[in-house]
């Protein structure tokens, strides 16, 4: 997962400053999956901050150009949609968005918008955890005959599971920043202490067992 250290630090500081990334080691968040976490990431907040939004979109475009501008941008539903829309407008590209599974009604679409067999596509994602939802999008695009040349995301937790999932499925992933850079930004602002940093890094290594290990469950 590629990005320069300077860009990572810049993005991490921005996300931290607008509240997109929150650390809470003593009162952890519970995710929809059921696991407890000392970090919560809400990149949807970016769309409400024009200055930061422009910087993020420009950096995402830079990563897209490293891969090669595709025929179509494909957003993950729903969090990737606004970012992909801003990028598609700036690059004058067609855009689709992809659900994690087909609709249970109507035409049963999983891909909304038009993409045709043989077209290249780059997936736009806001956050990577295990990589499962991103891979569902990649597989749907490949099933439609598209060639997925890469996936560009704002933030990754850096789980080994995600890395292995992407490698197994031959997905070229670029991210703007990650949890390590966000920890450094929080330390710089005096927000995290040594024991909290250790707790967060422990979660990255074992997100499923972390809550029990820390005595929350």
C-alpha cells in the first residue's frame, strides 16, 4: 500500500483535526461486526470541509494517475460515492457505484451506472479494514467483464488480513494514509500517551481478540 511519508503525515493531521479519526482506548467503540476498537474512522466528514476535501481529492487523483487513468471510476457504496463523484467530475470520467451485494428488488443491480466488458476501472474506497467490502466490489466489476487496475483509498488500518486478501485477489492498492501515521499525528498533538499507543497497536495485531485481552469483554 503506497504513499509518501510526507503525504501520509499531511492527510493524517487533517483527518485528526476535523474529527474523522478518533482514538478512545478506555471507552472503545463497538463496530457493526461486533468487535471493540480503540479507533473510529469517519471519512464521511471530509465532504463537509471544502478545504480539506479539495486536498484529499487532489491526492486521490495523484494516486489514480500513478496507476493510470481508467475508463471508469467505481465507487464503493456508500462511503466511496462522494469522493468518486468529485474525482470523476474533475477528470471528466464516467462513474459507477457498486453495492456489496445485488439489490433484492427492482432489477437486482449490484452495479449502478454503466460499465461495459473490457473497460478498465479503479475502485474508490474511503476506508480499508479487512478488505472484504472492497473485494466484493472488485469481484462484481470483474464479473461484469471490467478490468480492475487498482483500488485507491483514503485510510487503512493495516490489518494483515487485508494485505493477504488483496494479494490473493491480485488487487493493486494505494492508500493516502494509515493508522501508524494517524498515531504519530495524535502523539504530536499530545493526544496519545505511551500506554494508549501500545493498546492501539495491539488492536491492529489482533482486532478480534483485543476487547477480551484488554478486559472489556
